[in-house]
């Protein structure tokens, strides 16, 4: 009997995320390494997790999520205009380039160069898939229920 995914299940699965035009944004199958997660650990949005609940080991499923349920809407507060002088002089700043920025707490965060005009560089710190409707395809490889502590 196939085990269904529950609220605390450990799940091993392959996934593919596609944009509305059918282009693949991410896929574990391209890398040949499935994803593993514990339901409820915060690694997926609640909407993604809700789509997985009840699926069983060995099953495949396809579902669509709007921006609010997937990676969120584009937040204009996450788009920053920076002076060119804040970047290394030899750094090629081209539209679409992904750069790593160090936050005050030392954590790294990626930013996408959205434009360069004179001495101004526009950097977008939104998730690259923010604002997009996505198609999420999953193949559930294994489901394990955590041991119940007495």
C-alpha cells in the first residue's frame, strides 16, 4: 500500500518548475538528484506543501500556482538603484547578470542586474520567479512518516 504524504512526512521527489510559456525554470531531473524535504520545515511555501499533501509514493502530479501562491508578487521595495562606484571597476555589469551581495549580518543574497544607465545600476532582489505563474510537476519517489514519540 502506498504511503500518503502527511504534515510531517519526509519526502524524496523529483520536481520540474515551468513558466507559463513552457520553459523550464528549475528541475531536479536535469541534475539527476531528487529533492528531499520534511513537510512543514519551511523549505516550501504553504501553497506548494498543500499541493503535495495526500500524494502517494510512486505518483506523479502536475499543478499550477499563481504568483501569490508560488514565489510571491514582485515587491518594488526589493528593487534598488545603486551607484556604479559601489561595484568593482573591472566588474562587467550587464542586464540579467546575477551578483552576490553581502548583507549587514554577513549572509549572502543574490541580486539580478535589471539595468545600467550611466552611473546608476538597477538591482532586483526579488526571487527570480516572483510575479510569475508556474507549473509544478512532481514525481514522488519515497514517503517516510517520522517515528511517533511516546
